[in-house]
C-alpha cells in the first residue's frame, strides 16, 4: 500500500522563502514611499485605524524567517566558527558598504552642492550638530545609536533621517549574537558555566555592562534549563514581559535598578516585538515535525492575525500566528525559482531608504505618488541587484571558504556534525 504524501513544509530546499524576503523588502519600499514623499501614511495604516502598517508586517515577517533559518543553521552547522563566518559575511559587508556610501560619498556631496567650495572634504565629514563622522561611529558595530545626519535632507518631509531602515538590521545582528551565545553556553561544562555566570554577574553588577549581564544569564540558563526546552521557556518569558510592560509598566519598579539596566534592551518596544517574531520562527523550526502544514490551520492563523489587528492587539497576536502564516506561504507559493536569480532582498532593504530620500531631495515627490513610487522601486531593485553581485555574493563565497577552515578551538573529534540540543527536535522531521 502506498503511503500518502506529507503536506508540504518549508523544510526542504525547494521553497519560496527567497521570494517572500523579496516581497517583504519591496513592501517596505512601498510603505516608506508614502511617508518619505510626504503623502501621509500608507493605505493599510489608514484602513486599520492605525493598528498596523504594511512595512511593519513586512519587517516582522523578515524576523520570522530569520529566526527559522538561524535555528536551522545552528542546528545543522558543525561549529560556531562556521556559523559566525556565514552570518558575519552575510550581513556585515553590505551594511558597511551602505554606511561608507552614506558617510564618505552622499553626505560630502550633498553638503558641497549646498555650500560649494566653502568646506573641505574633512570639514564636510564633521560639519553640523549631527555630522557624518558621528553617524559612522554610532552605527558601524550595529549599535543603532544614530540615524540622522544634519543638515542632510533638511527640506524633506522626514528631515535629517538618512537611513531609517538600519534599526532592524542592528536588532537582527544582536539576535544572531544572542542565539550563538546560547548555543555556545550549552557546550560549556556545568562547572565552567557556573564560574562564568558568577564572574560575569559581578562585572555586570559593579560596572553595569549589559553584555556581561547577558552572558551571566546565558550561563545560568545553561545550568538550570533542560536541553530542548529553553526556546519555549524564553519565548514565554519575553511574551509575559511584553504583556506586563504594555498593560502595567509601573509593576517593574519593584525590581532593583541594576537589574533593570541588564534588562534595558527588552524595554525597547521594537526590540522585544522583533525578538518575539524571531523566537516564533525559531519555535517553528524546533517543533517543525509537530506542526500541521495545511490550509485549515493557515486560515485559522490568518484569521487570528486579522482579529488582532481589528482589536488593536497586533503585537500580542503576531508572535503566535505570523510565523505559521509566513512559513506556510513559503511552503505553498510556487516561486521556488526566484532563488536562482539571487537574493536581492537585503540590498533592496538597506539601500532603498537613502535613495528614496535623495529622490525627494531632487523633487521626485512633486511628480506625484505613482511616479515617485515607481522610481523608488526601480532604483531600489537596481541597488539590490548591484549589492548582491558586487558585495554580498562575493562576501558569502569568502565566508564559506573561511568557515571551511576550522581553528583549534572549534575542531571536533566526530566527523559528522551533531545538531544543537537547544534547537534540534527529538521528533523526526517531516520529509
């Protein structure tokens, strides 16, 4: 008797996840066109009474896909060294290329056009209360500390904001580091983890270093949390924290001040919402074999999202329903061949904002929304294609070569890679 075929899942190599990333990037460009061009908010925002913007939906969709794919990569990658090489060479080169283009080309050029022959090149980098050099220092390590350069785009509807899209890239880089640190802590012996947590906690308590506090928490987590359950508990804790901060923010005043300093990143609404979307994607990978990938569950999840938006509770429903919706679409949509062209989504996302601001600066928005939107899409796609072939693809190739070289601290005796106990599932995957 022939066994029935399993429903399609986003686990195989043939999927439409690259198409979804491209669609999300273009949705962000479209959403920004209304605001940057001075045409008001996008239609979805007005249609939902301010409950949801299309670009927010797209960005959280990015985080869902990142959580799913990062969990898959950590579970299947034989070493953290290889994972670090792959991730760093995926996001860092294009990010730095974007920063360099803004700081060393765009800013001096626009300042020279406004005040010809008045300032030297070095003076243009340090001119104004928010100079280009400060922009570089505050963002080069994905700090996300400053997104404005004054006096650039002073006449635009969104003044001085050079690349407002970079905030999510900075959050994503931090989530990559946290995920790698959690897996690395799981590889430590129990005694080493206890000693590391004690030393890191003392450093964090006296010096207020957030990184040390996070490392202490990760080491304690490694000791007390059984393998395989950490992602579920972490998702529940962040979700509960999000609920408390939203409905009863004063309740956290009972916590010590220095403990609140350790938890500072999670007080930022964009960070914790994005982290929930990321963890939702991670959970979908962790329990991929238990989820039923069929149309009825998809309609239920889509209905829950719609209800949450209509009730003004998008941020609470999104982590529970959006991961399933996004991954189901990635499994069912018939756009698997898009990946063969290249993954242009990252380049489109990080280069589109300054290009759109430049269009407004040149008066492109005065031609009307249709013309401005079309020009924004054309320039953004062109930038994404150039970024992929000139920066991202060569960098990925170099990252794979470096990842194949295993330093002494990452070598393992076993020839076959072992899946991470944190992210791998005890249930066999659906094939």
